C-alpha cells in the first residue's frame, strides 16, 4: 500500500520509530521530497490482520507527530 503524507505535519522521527516497532509485521519504505511517500507491505503471515496493522501504524504516526508539534510549541 502506498500513502502520501504531508512532511510539514508528520514527523520523520515518528515514521522511523513506528517503522522500527512494526518491523516484525511489515516492511516500510519512505521517500521524502515535497511530500512523504510511505510504501507499506505487511508480511504474508499477517495478511489477515493487514488492515488493523496498517491502521495502528498510521494512527501511531499521527499521535507521535501531534506530540512532537505540541512539544515544539512549548
């Protein structure tokens, strides 16, 4: 699955952290330019939980990115 994120909002650090945490379940490649492109491939043995894994991965990136923004505003 490919998804495009806004690099001005989403934290590269959050993507890197979640990529590491989800490495047992999926492989993630990220390409950053004007946009941040994520290419996510869930491992075959977890294919039945694919939607839940991707959803959790993206929600965690969103939460960490919001935390980064809030911390930087202080």
